[in-house]
């Protein structure tokens, strides 16, 4: 494997203290590894949201589908995220998207973002999934007074983009909305999206895929792919002969598989802290009772929400290494941020902390398209932290492409091979100076 993070990033240590596991009545399924030779119409590498959604789309069209995962379904980002179902697959501004790709392509992107949220809802409804859903859209808060104007502009752009009204909440009214914090100076409420338990959503998709006839193999690393009579996938104990192939590994991919994508994606670490349950008196003392999912206006944003059992979840970016020392440093930073945002809860324990890798592209837009030079192969990655909606949708997009269908909004620029990062295999070296600059901007 050719990966750019320390080996610890690809082991179980970062999820040792993950909260989501405690919400399951039974552990996630772990399937047997592949042994021997099998054949199928479609082989999918990666059993997270992308791969499972692609598999469901293909199986429901009557195809014979196999998923192989180097660990087990949902081990990667799909089981580690904050459960925010929202727009935001790209980190480009509206102006930049329209300037670079044109108004028509921008409109397709906005329609795709809405369709991505709709698809998650359809999965929940169709498979009757208990995912602890809450939040009516989401809120964005200004982390300093000078960010209030930008926050209003964000709301106006949102209204123009999706045709839905936003609500501005000034500082003096935030407490009445159950959003009292000295760290925030205004809010905008945006109506698209909701929050869910990501590991329960993952478990539901896995069960649905298995019921649809998808064969799933855990602990099956694909070591090599040969385009011969379709595709031949070599694994440690077996081989798969597939007519077509889908790559669905996102930030947990490898630069050698496929080599065409080497240095065209950049995994970035994201971290989450979760408190113990808060009492009603503690909630009232802080004045934070809102069930909205929230993000702040920082470049290195925080995202947070009060969970259904009154735990506070807080996520943050900005970590660039995966080591024992760095895990503890990042946990300490998350706790310091928690105490600053919610000073009445400084006595509240935060027993859960974990991390995972989101994925970026050089142009800050997702990729969901054909793999150049590999006829019959497709891939999706680069959701920029918006993967709870973006990954299932992108999985469905590449499944449609593999079936020769065009049923959903799919901008052409999402189908173009991403540019390489300038430093190639050393591209992670660009993160420390970038994050240092973003931290400085966020403090100014």
C-alpha cells in the first residue's frame, strides 16, 4: 500500500474511544475474507457510504455485485463522522464555481447537493432506518463580530442557490433560541439538511445491501488490479473477476490503486469530542438547549450539536499528524475549545474522542466519474467533509455511469480527473503552513 499518513492512521487506535459504538445494540457485521476465485458483474473496493450506495443502485438494477473492504464496512470515515447531512461537497465559493465552470454547471451542483440530502432521506424512509434523526436544517454562527457581515452574505448566497429563505438571528436573540455562548455573535438558520447517527445509518445501508444480494467481504485488501477480461482483482487469499470496477475508498485509498489517482486526493484529519449526558439543570445553566446541528465561521471550522441523549458533540479540523502524542494534543485542544464555547460546562467530562480522514481535491470539488485509461472503471472521492450526504450520492452517480444511465444532477466538472497536488507523494507537507495561516486568519 502507498499511503501518505503514519501507519497509526490506518489502524484501530484513532477510533478506540469512539462514541457511536456505544449506541449500537449489536456490533457492526464483520464479513469473512475472500478466499478463492469468484466472478461478478461489478466489484466495488470500499464498503463505506460510497460503496454501499453504489452497490444498492447496481443490485436494484439486477446486477451481481461484490464489495471488498480492507477492514470492514464503515471502518473508515463513514463510521467516524459527526452525522451532519448537509450541503457542502465543495469548498469553492459560488462565485468561483460559476466563474470557472459556468452558471449552468453551478446550477447542476446546487441541484446535486439538494438531491444528495434527498437520497439520504429516501434511504432512511425506504429501509425504515432508526438513525436518531433531529435538527431542521442547520445553523452557522459567527465566531467573531467581524464575521457577521460574511454570515449574512452566506445566508443570501444560500437563498439564491437553493431558493429557500434563511433566518438571521442577532446576538441578543441567540439565547432565546437556546444557543447561548460567549463565543458566538450571530447565527443564520438554513433549512436544508438534518443530523443523524452515522454508524446506525451505515449499519442500515449494510443490511439493505446484503438483503439486495450484494456479497460483502471484510479484511480483504485488493493488492493489484489487472484490466484483463474486464478486471482481475488480486487479494491475499483470492481473486475476483469482474466485468466492471468501482473505487470507493475516498481518503483511505492508496496512491498505487489506481495509479492514475496518485497525488490527486489529499486526506485531512478530522476529530470529534463527545461529552457525558448533560442534565436539564446543566443545559439551562449554559443556555444551550438547541437541537440544531451547527458549524461556525472559522476557516478551520468547528461543528457541533446536542445529541438526543443530551451529550454535546464537538468536531474540529487542524490536526496534521497521527501519533499518540498528537492524538493527546488534539484532544486537549478540543477540550479547550469546548470550555471556551460552553464555559458553564467546564466541569463536564468528555470521555469520547476519535478521529478520521476526510478527503480533498486540488480544485476543492468532488470527483465522481470514469477512471481515465481504465475502460469500465469508475471512482468517487473528495467530499470535503460533506460526505454523509455527498458519499451516498456520489456512489449512486458512479453506479449510474457504470450502468450507462443519467438519472441525477451530475455536473461535468465532477467527472473531470482532479489535478495533482504539487508536492506529489509529499503533498501532506503543504498542510502545516496552510493550517497555520488559517489559524491566524481565524484569530484576526
